């Protein structure tokens, strides 16, 4: 059982799953104005698939994120970040993550943003498995400059601390 008393199994059933975009989210934290002001926001997940295999290390996943969904609640900042100075969402509408290694504690793979691909490792901090679905919460830190997003040094935060809450349902 999980912490809420719901029945769970230790790992998802083998097979293909799709990400439920209505119940899944990506949130981030960063700092603005030379690190003095906290900034919180979200990205929307466009879609994704997970193939659960045996052994678990053979499992694969792919996630697509709408770059233009970047939102902090500040319209001016959000427009700036979507512009060619930062994410350039007109030319780079998708951010993708494709796994290369999966285990019970982490998922490692390639994150592609702004046309640049870099390795990223997500730490799994919570997982809940039911008969035909599973939810995973994972965290990572991304350095935006590694993806060529270098505008507003000092003013805009260099690192984004990401939290992914992803629900996958059996396809």
C-alpha cells in the first residue's frame, strides 16, 4: 500500500502506457534579479509514451513538452521567455525527453530544448502503481546555458529546478 492506504504493486505491469496530459504536470523553480526573487512556473506536457519492460532497465519513455506553454503568471516575462531571446518557441515548439536508462531510483536520457540535446538524469522521489496506471514524481536541475539560452545573465536564473508529476495509463 502507498502512504494514502491505496493498494499498489511494486512495479507497473509490462506493456505500453500513455501519459495522461490532463493530470500530469511539470513545474519549475528558479531565481530572478541576481538570485534575489524566486520564480515559479509550469510547462504543459503535450504527450508521451512509456514502454515498461522486463528487466526494468529495458523500459523506454518519450515525453513531449509544449515550449510555448511556459508560464509564470507574469505575462511580460512569459512573452520574453517564449521569444527568440530565450526559448524561441516559434522555431522550437517542442522540448523532448527520451530515456536511455531506467531503474527504480532514476531515469536518465536526452533532453532536447532549443535544438540542443544534453544528458539529464531525473531522480524518482515518489511512485505509486495501481492495476492499470502509475504515477511518478521526479526531480532534476537544468542549466539553461547548456541549451544555448544565455540571454539576461544575472537577471534571469541560470538553473531551473524541475518537478515532474506524471500519470501513465495502460494503452
